[in-house]
């Protein structure tokens, strides 16, 4: 086979691989940063400002939950302290003295993005929040997140709390190796109970991820929003053996509609 033919075949394969993504359309969208990856081929299908420093907002909780799952404490009963309740704005509404299973805290943090659940995880797993944050940063370095530093388990904005789309993609690829994480991240809701002074209190966490309600192939992962970070989304969809992951930061457009359109191009391409 001649060199020219080889180059031609490679080029054709490349075009076939990436033809499903309308890059010009994506370039025109008001999105701060965007990454799209085919998890089967390991190809980055589209990248915009992939190394940009961003505020990760509640996408942070992916790391918080990963450490909880790996802690071996998922079946532990956690007694809520006053410190664990000193958070805002999204909360489950725990009261001091409530006893909640770690597995329920993990689901509340992932599904509804409850900050009191995330803080309770941090204090229980780390002994205190400061040590847990150190564990977060250690895990980040371990999995190759070179442009990331966490300062809290919830995702609050701060000068020392930052990441990049590339790092958030690495974090998510690491997280989805866990079947427990995958099962939790695709839940629409979760009802659970806390025990306080012999009485059961019911809580229900409803997802903020509208893709899980609107798009049949969506299988997670996490939403986020702060004034600084804007609307953020890590989304994954699977169909007929195809597997696509999106990291979308500071979206000024409808993130659900945009993600669905991207998935349709990739999964049906």
C-alpha cells in the first residue's frame, strides 16, 4: 500500500470518527468551556478551553462521593452535628442529633446536591473537614488532576477552589469505574429516613439533572451552579454500545437541550 493511500484511509477514518460532531455549531454557543469524549474510542470529539481554570461548583461533589464510597463506611450510621448543618443554600435540612446512613448521605449529595450531606460525609470520612480536603487533593493528584485544588467538599467558590474541564473529565472517568457510583449518579430520586430520639424522619432527594427525566439514554452524572461558575454539567449517555461523556462549564444556553443534541449526534452518528 502506498503512503498516499495510507494517509487517505487514515483521513477517511478520522472524518468518519468525528463527522457526527458539528464543531461550527458548538463553536458558536455561549458556553465557557466544553469537552466531549467518546469513552469507547477514547477520542476527544470536541474541546473548547479544555485547560481553562474554572470554578467547579457542585461538580466537586463527585470527588466527595468517590472518597465516601472508597472509605468503607457506606453502611455507617452518622450522627449529625451542629457543624455539619452550617451550610447553604441547598440542604436536606438535617437537625443536630439526626442519625443518617452514610449511603443515604452519598445519595443526597449526588442526587440533590445537598451541602449538609456533603459536609457530613467530609467530617465523618476525614475526621474533620480540613483533613478531608487534604484527601480530596491527594486523590486529585493521584489520578492526574494537575490543574485542580479543592478547598471544600461542597463546591463553594473560592480562590483556592478550582479545576479545569480536562481535570473534571479525568475525575469523572475515574469515578465511573465504580459500579456503586454509576448506580447512584443515574437516580432520579431517593427517599430515606433519619432516626432522632427514637422517631423516624423522612427525606426525599430529587435530582437537578433534567436529562435523567427527559433523555432515555442519560446515565448521570452531576450538575452544578454558583454565581461565579454559572450553569455546569457533567453528563453521560449510553446507547447500543456507544458511550459519551460531556463536561460543560458556565453555560449561557440551555444545558439540557445542548447536551441532548450532542448526545444525539454522537450516539446516532
